[in-house]
DNA sequence: CACGGTGAGTTCCCTTACGGAACTCACGAT
DNA sequence: ATCGTGAGTTCCGTAAGGGAACTCACCGTG
């Protein structure tokens, strides 16, 4: 856990980070997304210490991002699968990956491509306004207080 | 706590986190986005320690996310403004905020609303495939090796 | 039956980063 | 001459991360 607790802040970004922003947590969720679901596999793939991995998995399960599911009895073996909440968070990771492709990949190009199953194409993801359908960038948006803003 | 360096990993998510994933960095970028650009204002708004804030600002400037801009000479005073790279990262933060609105806001509702200047509406952001225009969710996408993938 | 292997953690120690407060520095204003 | 301000820097105690070793429950083989 980060030293400062973000979960009580009046900010959806801060609260998201409190759930999934600790070091390694986004990478654990990415792995769970692409089918790496077991403790030892996660540890090997990420190179994270077993200690921290155990802590993160516990936190992500308690936060409802992952479900700890028994996949073999006698001896009890568990795997971690994304919940709906966790799945929706992968949207954030896809946009982050796309930003990383553009700004950190260098000449070698992006390490992975994302293919849209429905149309079969390697896809770029666009952020569009659900009201008018136009592409939205951060400079097109202004923020204003919402109902959950404290006085 | 020594932290593992994500910047050399062959993963655009990990490399994005190496740039902007440290504790507080996303919140600093959010603040820079909404117009909180000066050291003391950032410190007051976030409640981060001045020590960590100074480290994060240095790192974000070196990474090209923020520009340290002189806004008053004699005595030299500086503010931090988003670069294009930083601005594009705000896309990630907007999607993250939307996820947080949905999954962490509770009954009070979202603390801030995002209004699309072009159409004037409070907007939900949709992720759409640039090829076919359909909405994309994480389960519609499969990943495959790209040019930057190591052997 | 003893032995080794496997998956899923837990424990221990060491180092480093964070939090918080105090301090500095260069100026401008009173 | 002193106070205030913005932008940091320094110092110290504590807690979190890294990494290796250890545990525990079971299974398969000789």
C-alpha cells in the first residue's frame, strides 16, 4: 500500500489508483487479461517478488478486481480471474498501452498489437464522445463539480 | 523500498508506468491539466510531501511530460505545464476517471463531470475501433506480437 | 515407504523510498 | 530591519519493496 491512502480523496482518478495503482497492480491485471492467472506464472512472468505479489493479489481480490477461483482440489490450487470490474479496468490499460506504443516504443515499434476480433483489424482505439460521436481529447473537455463533490 | 525499473520491459503498459506510474504522478498530471501548475499550489492541493513532489516534477520534466516554464523573473518563479506528450496521457486519466466514477463513486455520484466543449454535453467517453467504428471492450481485443517484441 | 516435485504462499532480513517538518535562498513589500 | 512568498532542499524515523529461503499439502515414482 502506498504510504498515503488515496481511497478517501474526492477524485475518481485517486480512487482508481487506490484500487489498482500500486506498483505492479496494473501489470498483474494485464497478465490476468491475457491469460496468466496463477501465482507462479505471474511471478515468473513479471519478476515481482512473491511477497509483493501475494500482497497485491490479496488487495485486488478484496477490491473486487480479481476472483480467487479454485481450479483443482486436493491439493487446493487457485487462479485469479478478472471480475467484471477488473475487465472494465482493462479499458484503461488498453489506452495506456496505446499511449506507451506512441511515446515509449522507439524505432522498434510496439511490442504487442491489439486486434479487434469483430472486424479482424489491428486496431487503434479512439476516444469518442457518447453524445455527439466526435473524437474527444483532453483539451476538448472541461471539468466541473459533480454530485459527489464535497462542499 | 527499492523499486523495480519498468522502463526496460517489453510492454507498453510497463513503460508508461515507468514514465507516469509512480505514486502521485498521475495526480500531478491531472492537476496540471486542470490548471494547477505551481509547486506550492500542487503541494497544497494534493497534500503530497514537498520532497516527493520535487522528485516527481523533476522526473516528469525529464520524461518530457511537463515543461518547467519561467513565469516571473527576479525572483525566478516556475510553473509546470503539460507538453503534448503529457496532454495525450490525460486520455488515460480521463478513461481512468470514468472507471472510477462507475466503480468507486458510490451513492454520492461522481465528484466531477466532464463536459465536451464541442457539443456542450456532459460526456461519457466511448472507446471505439478506428477501423470499424464499433465500441471496443477488453474482451473484443486479442493481443499478438508486434515489431518491437524481442525474440 | 522414502524421495523429489509442484503450486501457493509466508517469513526474514536488508535497503530504500515516503511522510513530515524544518530549513534555505532570492527577492519584494512594509 | 523585518516579514512574506515561491520554490525548493535537508534531515530523520518508519514502512514498503526485493530476494532468498522456508513451509505446507499433496502427488507420482522407484
